[in-house]
């Protein structure tokens, strides 16, 4: 069987002409796209644009909801009641889901953004609440979350699919969590370093953490953030390295 790995990008987060052009170019290099749906970024206009282009390329489409906090781009934790947070997430996900389904396409997964993504890694109760929200939807989308986290077991308990995600452009702590963006070197900007990390993940080889330990990440999908400097160039270099190994870029079956 041909080896394959999914590559995803978080898109629809920059409505400028330059941002949209960058996103459309990135789409030609990936197999899944996580589309911002109003919490930290994104509008009906940007969602429609991203969905239409993703469909034309046959990409797997996911929702990319966050804490409702555009001021901080969803990268700070927000204190909300569980009911208020779930109502916001439901509205965000449903707004994209409706656009996708109006075009007779399927929204395949949900990938939380920023602080919400990280908080779900550290707080199983929060993660379980979000998983229950997904389970209430029809069809039930998979959850895309951090590889090695407890979310896989939580999703299995509730009968929800889980897509384990690792990162091309982010460094890790020794506990397998992402190094904070505020930490020097937390974002990988060099194509050769990002490619080396991806190949280690694909080969189930250790990845060196920022604090000098080695961790193994078993991932179904590799993320490249669209706002990482030279993201498009990095993805092209990564794809060339995968192609040289006859590794297909596609969602796992």
C-alpha cells in the first residue's frame, strides 16, 4: 500500500488581497483545509471563497473555530461559561457547515484554533464537552487535535473520529505539547528544518524538543500555518521531499 500523509493549512484568516492570494496558492499544495469561521477571523465572504476553491481542488474541508476573540486572534484563553462557549462554537461550525452543504459537499472535520486547541490538550473536561458538541451534529465531523494527546481516547469513547495532527512549523516541549509562540525558536521558519521535522514524523523517528528531549509523534495530518513566513515555499520543499520518497499527500482513508 502506498504510504500517505495529509497536509493541512489553516485558511481564511486574512481577508486582505495578499492574504487571499496566499491562501489560494497554498490550497494547490495541500490535501485538507481548516477554514476560519468567525471566532478569531473569517466572514461569510471569506468562507464562501475558501470553500469554493477547496471544492474545485477536491480538498477535505474542516471548520476552524476558536474562542470568540478577534481582538487577540483567538490566541489567548477566554473565560466563558460552558454553555456560552458551546453556543459560540456551534454557531461558528454551523456557519461553515451550511455553506459547505449548500454546495452538496461535506465538512469532514473540526480543528479548534489557537488557545482553544491548546486548552483542550490540557483540559480533558473541555475537550470532552467539545467532542459531545461534534457528536450532536449530523453527519458527525471528526476532531483534528494534537497527536499524542488524550483526545484520541476521548473521541473513541464517544464514537467520534479523531485525526492526530503534528506540525511542520512549530517546535515541541518534552511533554509533546507545542512550545509557546512567545518562546524563541517556537516557530520554524527554515524550510530545511521544517522538512526534517516532517520526515521524522512520517518515519516515526524522534523529534527533538526545544528543551532537548526526543519525542515520537504518530500523526495522520501535518499542519503548516498559513501565516508562517514563507509558508508556501516550505510546503513546496516538504512536498518535494515526500515525492522523492513516493509518499502521497492525501487524507488518510
